[in-house]
C-alpha cells in the first residue's frame, strides 16, 4: 500500500460540514464501482469488525440504499440513503439518515456530495457532508465518525489493492 496517498478529515462546526479528501492508488472506474455497486460496497462500508449488509440498493437519481452496519454480536445500525444527483464517474449526491429496521428515518439527516477525479493513476475522492443540525454533526463526531470512517476507508484501500491485483 502506498503511504503517500492524501488523506484529510476536517470538521467545520461553523458551516456544519465535514470535509474528507482521500486518494487511492487505483483507477477511477474501480473506485467509482466500489462506491456505487452493492456487491463491492458491502465489502468495505463499515469499520472492522462491523459488516455492511444492504437490504436493497437502486443507484439512480431518486433511488435508495437501505443498509445496516452489523456488529459481530448482531447489533444493527440502519441507515437509508436517497440518491439526489448522479454524474457518472465524477460525482453523486445523496441524503443520508439513520433509520430503524422498518426504514423509518431519524431526521434530520445529512447531505453527502462525493466527487471523483483521477490523475496519474491515482483516484481522489472528495466528500463534503452537510448536517442541517449542529446537534447531529456533534452526535456523529461523538459516535466516533472520524475514527470509524478512517477505518472504513482503510478497508476500501485494502480491497482496491486486492481488486487491482486480481485477487
């Protein structure tokens, strides 16, 4: 794994936003697929030892993903995402909300804006997460979002390395 890859994580409470920039040593199309295809997404979208389990996913504008992060003990933390904009291989936006197992969202949620770019065989993903509520942003941070998402992106890096090498 390349240790010279960019990784920035910034919380701006004044604007109620989180900014994440992460570079991967992988082609853009592979990174895009990792974020947009359920069978790949479930392999990395949870901090270990938790697992991501998608009940359904329809990656199109107006489509949704309903999934749980499941602990080794079977504890489920559900979320629902609604895709609001998609520009293939460059950007997609979604609304994300915690939910119960019956898909009832806990509002307010957050707005995610994910941008993808490739340069010299490396792909950069820039994520902006806007929380309508400062209280929700602070709850995310208190719940260990930075640590958990950092671990999750490390899992993605490992998966991309394996996929790039055909493992």
